[in-house]
C-alpha cells in the first residue's frame, strides 16, 4: 500500500501501459481517474477496478479534457496528487521525409501538446498544496533513437527535456517530475512500431533487448508506483529506462 491516500490521473488508462499503471496504483491503495478517448475500453477497465477508478472519456489534445479530469478527481476522490502523462501514439516505421504533415501534427498534439495542457490544469493544484508527483511516459527512442521513427523519437526526446525542465522549476514547490523510458512493450501499440507483426520482426526487436523479452504493463506499473511513491521522495528529473538493458 505504497500509494495509500494518493489520487492519480492516468491518461491513456484504457490500454497497455496506462492500464498496467492504473491497476498497480489501485493495488497500492491509490484512487485513479482514467482519461482516454476510447470510451468502451475505458469503461471496461474502470469497471474492473471498481470504486477506486473513475473513467473520463476525453481527448488529451484538448485543454477542456484535463480541466474536467482534475475536477472529477477533486469531486469524486477529494483531490489530485499524481499525474501520469501516458497517452501516446506512434507511426509506422518510414523514412522521415515521407511522414504526412497531418500525421506529424497528430503525434505532436498527443505526445507533446498534452504534456503542456496537463501541466496547465494540474500544476496550480500541486503548487497550492505544496506537493505532487508527475510521471511522463517517454521511450528508449527518446534517448537512443533508431532509424525510421524519427518524429516519434523526437517527440519522446522532447518529453524527457520537458521532464527535466519541469522538475527543476517545480522542485521548490514540493512537486517531483520523472519519466519512464519503456523499451518495446507487449501492448496494442507494438504492432505500429513493428510495421508488421511477424515472428521474424519480433525476433529482430528481441535481439536488441539483452534481457530477452518485451516490456509489459506490469513492468511499467511497478516502476511508476515506485517513482510516484514517497520511497522516491529524493528522486526528480530522472528518465528511468525500463528496457531490459537495451540502451546500454
Ligand atoms: N508499447 C511500446 O512498445 C512503447 C514503447 C515505448 C514507449 N511507449 C509509450 O507508452 C505510452 C503508452 O503506450 P501503449 O503501448 O500502452 O499504447 P496503447 O495504444 O496500448 O495505449 C495508449 C492509450 O492512449 C489512448 N490515447 C491515444 N491518443 C489519445 C488521445 N488523443 N486522447 C486520449 N487518449 C488517447 C488510446 O486510446 C489508448 O488507450 C505511450 O506514450 C507510448 O508512446 C510505448
């Protein structure tokens, strides 16, 4: 029960890593607002978590969704102490010059703009209470990029810089800001990065991960629970690789 009494907002909580983080948070005693644009999956995950979870169907690229999410956390659970910016999208591997403008803009809106919008909604609450923890789900691609995912990788590099800049600015207010860098993980998004889900392509990805397996929602839940708990009260501004050694 390392998160007993904590109230978290987890974006992209209807699937993959966000679902894993929300499940672990609830196991550790937190209550969670799950914000996602996928209504049916969102409601199914929230129902399976029971009273400790409140779903909000909303788009992270719009300020209104975050204002509603913070208000929901306050009305339903009495406050907000943790923000997890997890919702993210990728693109199929392709040469940098061939990504359409609309797809580039969408990636920047979900992976970059949403971090700014969530800060606008949550930071005033955290500053007023003199405490809070923010966790940004970045990627190993943000520190050790590979070819053909350039704009996705760059969006995650931005997220890591934002994590450090936010951490240094918010430290005097009692607010910690950290990031996780997952390696390729067993979630619905994996197929996007692989281009095609074949045994050969899986083997190629696995060959770059010394521990020899993909990351999982449970791995992210465990790392997120630690970084957002009081056990990590001296840790801020880190981007923790959860990558089975891929970035060595
Ligand atoms: N799976 C991987 O291999 C991998 C590796 C490194 C980093 N990541 C990062 O981890 C995070 C979670 O990814 P995942 O693999 O769990 O993906 P996923 O596709 O399983 O889940 C992402 C969730 O975000 C939601 N979402 C997307 N756009 C949204 C929007 N505009 N508004 C609200 N919700 C939105 C989706 O509906 C979905 O439920 C992402 O930021 C991703 O970039 C994933």
